[in-house]
């Protein structure tokens, strides 16, 4: 699979344009079972390990992100040490089909790893990765004009968004 050229280029690793903390709004995001909570924690950890995150019109950073759900939309509350916090909401409707397909393939994958031959597991995993890439690309498009993120950050953020909506 060739790399997608529509993704934003990675931000300089020495740049302060990154996330230093991510929290989930407890008022709008319900706690899940232990598996769901673990997936969310891992997704947040992975994003914070390496990311690029540059809100349009802002040259500071690092940033703190609080994710919430407002009227079935994803709320991004962004702040930095110096400066006023700002918020925007992102409709998840364009991501729903990809997320639904991604959940189905993940479920199939988890069932297959118990009994299926390696070739079948590999084929399912390739499909899962393709859907993950599609979701990441769509997320970059949806964030365009709001926040610039690189390919890896988009993949990790898509994982977190899925973990927020996973029913377990």
C-alpha cells in the first residue's frame, strides 16, 4: 500500500506543537468495563509517547486536550500553559461507517487468533489495518482547518476515538 500524500507532514520533533496531556471528560464519557478502560489508557499513552498536534492559528504548545461527547459529537477542549483555552466539536457521522466496520473486523480478528490458520489471521489483520488507515485519513480531513496532525498521530487518535465508542 502506498503512503497517502494528503496527510500533513510531521511536525519537527523538537517543536512544542504536541500534546502533553489528554483527559476524558467524566461528565460526558462513561466509564467502561476494565477492558475498555485499558484500551483507552493504552491509546492515550501511545499518543502522548509521540505526537504532533498544532491547532490552526496557534504557535505555542505543548497542549492539553480534554475530549468529551456533546450531543453525539466529539468535543476537543484545547489549552496550553499560556493562553486562553479554546474548544471545537467534530461530528462523528462521517467516521461511523469506518468505525463500525473496524469494530467488526477487530471482533473477527480476536475470534480468529484462537483457531484460524496464520494465513487467515494475516488476511484479517491486513483488512483491519486498511480500515484503520481509512479512519485515520478521514480524521485528518475532518480536522483540517482546526488542527494539523501527522500520520502517526492520526492513527493513534483514531484508535482513541474508537476506544471511546467501543461497547466491549
